[in-house]
């Protein structure tokens, strides 16, 4: 940990050094996770391509094509890092919180551990929701193939699409933790978040439209509605944190 001055604050250079150190830890964790995930990539391959197999069972031509010699190796590598990103979620979420934690007092650090315990489950719940929506997405998109057409899709594009959908939902569910982190760090207050609820909803559904690769509105609405509920729940928590912080500050000034 970088040295701090008596007030417990870090200089700008030390912030950059700490940020770089946490990035290195995250990268190292992902690398180790990807090495282990390499041996389980076949199971994830099967899971992600299951929607295509279900379409084939219904008489709809849906196959993947590896267009280049290195295509299978490239996709196995991508899927390995995809698995690692999900499996090591507790590790890289902890590193993010550890970067924020030095600027917090003892009471606020208790919140860090509380929300750290919620971070990985939230990410996994969001990823699971994205995985549940994947068959629906494939059915909609492949259903647009005109009569006489063949649903042979490039494997790289398909897996990129599937992984992007799952990660979009997973990252979206971390949205409350980002807000709480900013509130605990004193960057934004709960009242400010509450006043900006209209802009927040616009940004939430804009994110849902961009991050969600599906053309239908339902999946965007599901993601947007979930993020909106989490937003207002987070605002309530931020207001409670601010109230306790203000009371503590008033006591200090009174003494």
C-alpha cells in the first residue's frame, strides 16, 4: 500500500500507482482464471451454442462455421477469458473496492465489506439473467432469416454476441455498487442522486439499448427496469449513509 500523509490522504502520484497495482492484480487473476478455464471451455461452448441446437431440433437450420484454421483456437481462448471474468468476479470486484477503501474511514469501510459481499452475487445474477435471455435472443434473430435462407453463422460473431449479452447484464447489476462507492468516497451525495433521477433513468435505458444486442424492446425493458429498481434502492442507502456522516460531522464540530 502506498504511503499516506498524517491525514490519511494519498497524493495524486500515489493514486496512480495504486490504480496501476490494482489493474495488475486484476490482470493476473484473470490470467490464472483463464488458464484453469481452458480445460472447461468445452462445457461452456456447449452451453452457449445450445440455443442453436434447439433451433435445429425444431427444423430451423442453425449451424456455426469456423471460417479460418485458427478459428477454433481463437474462440477457445476467448471463451476461457470469458469464464475467468465470471469466475474471478469476487477477486476483481475486491480490487476495485480496495482502490476506493483507503479514502474511507473505519465506519465507511464496514459498508465496503457489506457491498463487496453483494457484488459478486449481483454480477452472477445479472450474468445468469443474460444467459436465460440468450435462447430468446437467438430465436428472434434467427427467425428473421427469409424463406430459403440458411442459418449458418460465423462462430466468432455468435460467441461474441452471446458473451456480450451475458456480460452486459452482469455489469449492469454492478451499477449500484459503483454509485455506493462514489457516495462512500464523498464524490456524490444521496440528495444529488435523487434529484437527478430523471436523467438517471434516461441514461439507464440508453445503456440498455446500447449494451443489449437484441433488436426487441422487451429485453431492454427488463434490463432497464431492474437497473431502475436498483438505482432507487441505492439512493435510499446513500441517503442513510449521508445522514450518519452528517450527524458524525455535527458532533465533531460541537466538540
